[in-house]
C-alpha cells in the first residue's frame, strides 16, 4: 500500500521556522547544579516523595510514586543529595510538590539499570514496568502510557499509530530523534505492539521531513507490519484524532477515545522512552528539547528532567534581544512561563523565546463573519459562535455547541483576520463546563 | 461591544521576572486582517471602476468619489455618535461606497448618491451593529431604497453622449429595440448601472478574489449556473441565456454582493444554498416578475433568509453521529 500525503479536513498552513534547528544534531546539556523535579508531571494522581531531605540519590533512582493506577513514577535525573521538598508550578501550571536535588556531578547510575530482551517479557509485565519506569506521553498531554496501553477487555486495539507528525511550528525534537535514534524507535514500536497485542503499526510523519521519512523507511525495510505513513504538512496534523483519521480513515466518535476505533496513538519520543525502559532498564529522566526563537544559538538539547529553563537558554547563547515571552512547547499550543526557574518536565518538547519586539499586540476587532475559523477547525466547530457565547459567560450554550470537542489547537485564533481571542475564550468555556459537570 | 481581556493563567505572585508576558496560546497570529481583506476587494473592483469610467466618463468617476466619501463620512459620524471606536480605516465603508456607485445609473444625481451612501451605512449597517452584524448588504439595501424612492431616476440609463438607452434585458423583455452584440456584452459598453458594463473586467476581479482566498469560487459559479438553468427551465430561449448571464448586473451581484460575509451564511454549505437561492430568485423575477434585472431583490431576500440557512447548515462536528 502506498501511503502518500494523507490528511484530514480543515486545518491551516502555518510558517514553520523549523529550519532554525532542524539541521542541529542533539547536543547533551551538561547536568545542572540543581534540579527541580516536580512530582506531578502527568495527568492523574500526583506522586508522593520516596526520599527525605539529606538522602543521597543516584541517576534513575525512583524518588516519587503513587498507588493510584492513573499516575506514573518519578526518578532522579542526577546523582546527589536531596536538598529540599518544596512546592513549585510545573510548566503546565499545576502546583506540585517538587524534589530539589543538588547534583554532585558524579553522574552515578543506579545499579538496577540492566538490558533485557523482549522475549523475556510477558505482556502484563511490560505494562507494569512502564509505570515503574515513569513512562508518559511525551507529546504534550503526558498521559501515563501504561494506562493507555491497558484498554478494557472489550476494546480490541488493532492499529498502533506512532505520531511523528510534529506539526507545531519551530519544534524539531521529534524530527532529530527520528534521524538519530531510528533503530530505537523501531524496536520500541515492537515493544509497544507486544504490550498492546497489536499486529499493525504505522508511523505518521509530515512530508516536510523527507530525511526522517527516508531514515524510517530504510530501517523498516523488511518489516511487514510496520509502515511509514506520509502525512501532508498541515496544522494540526499531529492531533490524535486527526492523525487517526488521516491514516486509517476512522473517526473517533464525539467524546470518545482512540481505543473506541481500535487505535492507540503514541508519540515517537514516548516510543523511544518505552524502548529504553523495557529493553535497557532506563527510566524516563531525560528528554530532547528544542530551544529556539530569539536565542543566539538555537539548538536541540538532551536535557535532564528538572533542569530550569534558564540553563537551557544559557546553553543556547542567551537571549537575542529583550525577551518578551518564554513558551514551553510550541507557539500554537505551548504555555507561556512567568519564571525562568520553571523546570523541564517529561512533556516539555520545546522552549521558544519570543523577543519583546516580535510580540504584536493587535487590536481585537468585531467578527466580520468571514468563516475562516470554521474552515480551519479540525473538530469542525464554529469557533466564532462558541467564543461569542463564552465572552458573554453563557457557558451552557458553549456546551450545546460542543465546546468540549475543541482540542485547543489554536488554529482559529491564528487565522482570524479580526484577531479575536477565539481559542482562548473557548478554553475558558471548556474549563467552566468541566468544572460544572464535576460538581453535578 | 464589551471585550473581555483574556490574560494571565497563573497568579504571578512568586514571579521572579514579572516582565515576562503570560497569555493563553496560541502565541502567533497570521497576517490576515480585516483591512487586508477589504483592501483586496477594493483592488478587485479596480478593473470594473476603470471600465465604468471609460464607458460613462466623468459622471461615473464623480459618482464613485461621492458615494465613497459619503460612506466613509457616514461611518465616522455614526460611530462617533454611538461612542464606538472609529474604525473607518478597516476600509469596509470604502467597499460599500464603491459598490453602491457601481450600482447606480450614470445619470444619477449627486444627492441621490449621498443619500444612498448615508442610508446604506447608517440604517443598514450601523443600526444593526456595524461590520459583521448587518444582515443585509449595505450597498444593495441602499440601492433598493433608491429604487423605491426614485424609480424613474434609477431606471434611466444614459450614456456619456446623453443618449438614454434601455438595458439589454429590458430590450429582451419588451421585445423591441436593438440588442448589443455578445462581444459588447462581454467587453463593455452596454446600457445599465455603471458597474455592470464589462463582464470581462468583473470576472478578472472575481478571479483575483478567489486566488486571494477572499471569496469561495463556488458562490458566484453556482449563483450564475443556477440562474441560467432556471431560466432555461422557465422557457427562456437558448440564444438569450448569454445576455442574461452577462447582463442585468448578474456578474456584479454574484461576484461582489452574494459573497458579502456579513449578509450571507458563514457556513460553507450555507453559502452554497444561499447561491442556489439567489439564482432561482433572480431567474424567477426576470421571467415572471416585473423586474428585468432581479439581482438586487434576489440577493436581499436571501440576505434575510441567511440566518435561518446558517442554523440549518451547522457543520457536523468531527465524530458526531446523528
Ligand atoms: S475568523 Fe474571526 S472574523 Fe472570521 S468568522 Fe471567525 S471569528 Fe469572525
Ligand atoms: S475551536 Fe478548538 S479545535 Fe477548533 S480550531 Fe479553535 S482551538 Fe482548534
């Protein structure tokens, strides 16, 4: 089957700015003097600390865990001494307990890190190891992978989709990963297929990354059950439901999950982490981060979890011009930070700096009813109407118009000629609706 | 309109660097702007304006100037009166002004042009909330008001040499007089409002708008196609269809009026239904009614129906099963 130029209906083409970093091989960032490791880096329950102030820890040592099913363990990313258990805001704005560790610079690994081949694993064992090793989705939402890989009995998963679309402008972390760790991704896919008991896998890559497509295809030569699916470059192609639609033509029902159509979607970085955890015994304590925008030398860095963003910026030659906004993630869905001490967590794929003079503060004009926001919405909502109800605090009307189906991709706000805060106000409506549902 | 500011997501009480801007995503915006879109419409109207000045001379130039200046003044005045921000620089009033001029006969007196512009902007656009909220096309609404108030002035089509002439469709309807050639119909130099004179130049503007993604090509195409089909069904002779397509302001209406954002449905399915409706009504009015051209009232009636069409053509949400 030739899988060429697959896509979904809607979406927008957005200038990419990926050339800033797409040719830069991943550099290892020196481990910082102090790491701030939040105990709540995933969706679900926060972890409780397993260490006390003064304890000596090694790289890969478990420092936080939770008995709840929907949660994922946390590990130390340096060797050193626990200085403090503090409270911190994570990049996503969650107030979380945080283990502060002073790095002794010895980079001592925990002894239990051992290689093990896939044949020795039973399915259930892979799943429980994923939780132990702290594996969560690394593409943004940080949903614990073992939960995603444990669908209820009646949901048979027949297709695994590896998300290598990387549709956010500026970010090239997954792109570099696919080029530099192609083998690990392929073996990671096999682990995931075994864990899910799935026969078929596709790796979806946007056609703006021909070298990554080439590399993956070469590595997959001879693999019958794993194929590369070339996707049209369009935002938000990497959205879970849209990538399923593009590759399988299956539509996840409104309010449903990918497993309702027999699919599981995992990001390439997650797959690499699964590979390392299961086959190399290495917990998730570092990740690739694209540092880009208004810094002097934009780079892709391999960063220890818990490293403050100021260290990353310094490693990239500091700010270029006066910084106005510092975003963790990409420009479309990333979150603006207010503190340079905010640490990189498992879900942070990029740090984007916008210089103050780059930030346009455009006047919000009345909607001219051009319909462009409807055309781009991947969920096929009518952003102009939902937004106008949200701005009038009429959230039940927003709910009626399916505000909850909004995936917060930001395409509507991006395209609007009247510069209306569409996605912004719809997000607020979603919060209100969810809060109200929880109460009742 | 009250705009709520969407600001900070976190309290920045423990902020170390409160000079950083914190706002919800997305953090980038496209170059699209209201002014840019209106500017594109004006550019698209330039060929038609040139044609009208070429064929109708100074009169046409005067009318375009008067309606445009009046529309901009009317907008600034009413926005000031309503204590709204003055936003004439979005160029939407300029578009209305030009379109109104193009919908007038060359011999229209200056005071009619001024009245039309004020009526269109104040009564039809701003009374209903201004840009994006008016349910009728201001230029067409103004034209309808002028036709109702001064029917004979609005139906006297004079050429620069002061010869009055019937429009091709009047000639067809009454069955007397000499029809222009099809080539004239296409290139220009026919009786009618100043903007409809050259189908070719209107088309060039239309193609520009489609390329610039300001309008959907389906709307004018379906509108014109439906009109032709319906005329055939109503028994109009094959040989006359081309006159109907090129004359009677159909091109002007289909390309520039039926595609107006504010007064047509916002959904893409709705736009198609809107275009079909315009086509059916235009043909009906031309054959069964008393109106040789029919475009104005067809579009105005569909303008009124458009909120309903919009409701009935809500896009199906992704994954929704009905
Ligand atoms: S894109 Fe903006 S101006 Fe256009 S319809 Fe949507 S909200 Fe209105
Ligand atoms: S409404 Fe939501 S899903 Fe649709 S374009 Fe806007 S942000 Fe994206």
